[in-house]
């Protein structure tokens, strides 16, 4: 009984030490995740009630109408090439930026000991443990990888649409029609939006390096910015 009581005491002590060491970071990370989930659930509910509530939904409808207009008028094929080229160049630039950010974050992980003292000067409630620092960097690298693959998939689909949208109607395959091409183009747009969301989510993760309190503040500011950006501007 004495050994059992001693074991339970040690376990309680270990749990208490773990919470005191990582409790602030765990609470802040959970709070930020819940806030972002609540925002996106709210956005989905609003979108169901009003199909043109978000700018993404408006762009989805606009891309579909644009494909129908381009494929219905062969003289506008040059406009299609120019528009898709601009979209591909933007996605390529952002994908390349993701690679640079990944390399920079990995380089930062190799200098954690030198930067820890300077960065943790503002970390009042978070842990200074090196393992947590590595975990933060892993999350940041994972976020940039998501952005890279999302933009890469957008480039792939933009290239597919570039070929399909200019096929003459007389020799157009059965599956190459305005409805199917619009689906591919909207999928590219969705991947592009996912990549941009990954960039947005990187902001709280970067501020987390300086302390969990900064991550919470960055998340609140991010939600306010997204609330303004995601909604369709009111007329007038």
C-alpha cells in the first residue's frame, strides 16, 4: 500500500509539473483552434442560407459563367489564355514562396539554441522547453507544405483547363464541355483558396514562437481580417 501511494503521489506530481510547464501553450493552442473552427462553421452556416455570402462562392459562380462565355465564343480564346496564364503565374509564385519558407523554417530549427534566449524574452506564460520549440517549427513547416501542395494542385488544374477551354466545338471530346471545364477551374480555385488559408494560419503559428499570448492575439486579429475579406462587399 505504501508503494502504491508513493507511486500515485509521483504520478500526480508529474502531471502537475507537466501542466505547469505546458499548460499555457496547450490552452492557447486549443483556444485558437476552437476559435478558427467556430468561425469557419459560422461561415458555412451563413453560406447555406445565402449562397452569395462569401467571395469564394461568388468567384465560383463567376468562373463557371466565364468558362461558358469563353467556350461559346471562339474569338475570346486569347483572353482565356491570358487569364489562365495570370492565375498560373500567381499560383507558381506562391508555391515557390512556400518552398522558401519551408527552407527558412528548417534553417531556423538548426539555430534554435542561439535564438531561444532572444525569442523567449517575451514569453511570459509559455514553456521554454526545446522540445516544444521543435514542435512549433514542425507545425509551421507542415502548414507551409500544405500551402505548397495546394498551389501545386492549382497549377496542375489551371494547365488542364488551358488545353480544354480552347478545343474547337467541332472536334471537342464528349467530356470536354463547359460544365466539366468549369468544375476543373473551380477545383483549381478551391486549391488556391486552401493555399491562401494555409498562409493565413501561419501567422498565429509564427507568433506562437514568441509566446502563446501572442498567438491568441494574432488569431483574434486574423479572424477579424478574414471576416472582412471573406464576405461579399455590400453594394453602396
